[in-house]
C-alpha cells in the first residue's frame, strides 16, 4: 500500500467512524491504540499498512469496498468544490446573504480539506456586510484550522489579508500592517493562489500611504513591479497601477504619474473596471490640477464622479477633496466649500479617518484663507483629535501647525500652547527613529 493509499484509507476510516458516532477510544484495543488510529486517519506515512487493514475489518468494511468508498469521498469533495465556486460567484455579484446562507448549511469538521476555506469565505462575506466582529471570528478560526494543515492552499495567508482589511475598516493602520506582515510570513511561495502574495503587498502599500509613509509605500511598489506581469487578479493588478501613479504624484513626479495613470485607465476601460476608472481618473485630475491644466482636471473628475454607483464611499470622499482643491485653485470659493463639505460628510458617514482628516484640513484652509479663523480652528481641532486617536504623528503635527497659524498675532498664549505641542510631537517622531522633516513625505 503506497503512502497515498494510507492517506486515502485514513480518510475513509475517519469518515465511517464519524458517521457511526464512534470515538478513537471506541475503536482502540490491544492491537491498535487511539494514537495509531489518529495517525492513520491523518495519513501519517509511517503507519504500518496492516494496521489499516485491521481497522477496516474491525469496522466491517471489506477491502473490496474501499475503491467505492474512495470514489464517494472524491465525489463529495468535488461537490464541495462546486459549492465553494458557486458561493464565490454569488459573493462577487453582491449576493452576500445567499452566499452566507449556503456557507452556513455546510457542515464540516476542522480536519475537512475545505474547512479553512469555508471559514475564510464566511469572514469575507461578513466583512463586506460590515459585520466586522463576526468577520474576525471566522477569520481567526480559518487561521487556526489552516495552520494545522501542511498544504499549499495559502488560505492562512488569505485570512490574514482579510483581517488586515477588517482593521483598516476601523482605521487601525498599524494593526492592519501587522496582519499583512503575518500573511506574508505565512505565504507558501510555491503554493496556490499566487495573487494573494501581491494582494498582501498592495494592501500594505495602501496602509503605509494612508499613514503618509510615502517612501515606504513606494518601495513596496518598486519591489513588486519587476514581477508585475505575474499578477492574474485584475483588482490587484490595477491597484498597483493606482499606487504607482498616486505615489509618483505625491512625489511631484507629475509626468510619470500621468503616464502610469493613463496606462492603467486604458486597461481599466477595456476590462470595464469602474472602481479603477474612478481612482485613476482622480489621480489624473489631481495631477492636471497641480500643473494648472484645470480644464483637463475637471474632465477627469467628472469621469470619476460618473462612476459613483460602482465605487466605495471612501473613494467618493477623495474625489470631493480633489474637486475642492481644484475649485480653490480656480478661485471658485463657493464650489470649493461645497465639495469640501461633501467630503467631510462622506468621510464621517463611512468612518474613514485618513480621508476625513484630509477633508477637515481642506475645510480649515478654505476658511483660513477667507479670514474666518474661528471657523478654521474648529476644523483643525477636529483633525487634531482624529490624528491623536489614531496615533498619526504626521497629521497631528500638521494640525498643530495650522492651529498655531490661526492664533498667531491673535492670542499669544494659545499660539505658544500649540507651538509647544508641536515640539512635543516632533520629539515623539524623533524617538520613533524618524529623521527630522520626514513627516513632510505626504504632499497632498
């Protein structure tokens, strides 16, 4: 009996034992111990094949029945594979309740080959339904089950990727980065679902970008780019195009930023990938606004807004922010304020701390420029509160500087208070190992 036969035989023995409600101890005797039965069921290759024959006889299974039982198990696994594919299709077309209902009806034990996958899919469904606590419970269970299997499915890495998205949903970027690092560590390089490797790196680059750590984010993009053609997932593929164009724009490399944005837009258009059309159009519009080509900028923002039914609320906040900046550059104060207000409302609605902070800065700057310092102070103070709550020292420093600017030559006591707080934040940044001035990486 070959090693593979031991593995398959163990699967049949376990299936029959479970169906009959027997424990390992119920089958054990002087000739075979519970530990040996467990090893046999798990396909441990060192088990003596005669033990498998003995156990089959004890269960009343003729050796001639084994091929039929194996075929039944293969059919069950094939049916399970079909069901999982159907669940994934329903998830992608937005039928999350139906997908969850199907998953809840699947009764498998932890040792089942598809157990970890089912927990992973449940977690993904719950996350998409914004039921984060349930999502996290399913994903932790998926990790627990997957970590006990020596397979190449990469489901453990996929669960960590989903957990990072859960923590991203409530703006804990540092923890999100930690989960992506755990996913990268768990990834099996010659395993299945290679796109997960790229998805983990794309997610980490996004979290770093949200924290204003542009150089670190760009390094990830640059490291991945040589193997870019191996990405077979359109979402991940276009995310890297967005990241590259966005980060180049932050670094004021506008020509390169536009080149990648337009190249990515062509791919997104041909694949009717509306989410990427929106994000890449927003990047293009932002770059054109910065180089004072306002007409082209407005056209790209109009394209981005036309995709509003296909994008997340967080993406919409960015569009409103950039439109506000465009109108400010054009001197259209009322239009700038209207879009900044939409950005703040949308950031609030979707609990998007990074974009909400940026929207608050835009509102504060608009009021400050229009000599309405009291109104500006309210927006800057709120941005400061959010920055402190999420330990974003770069944004905290920016908020303090803006507040000090408001109080300068108005109330010297308040001015010096914020200047002192700026000094304290700079000291904290230095203690974290940052070079003085690194916090200016993000350039809108």
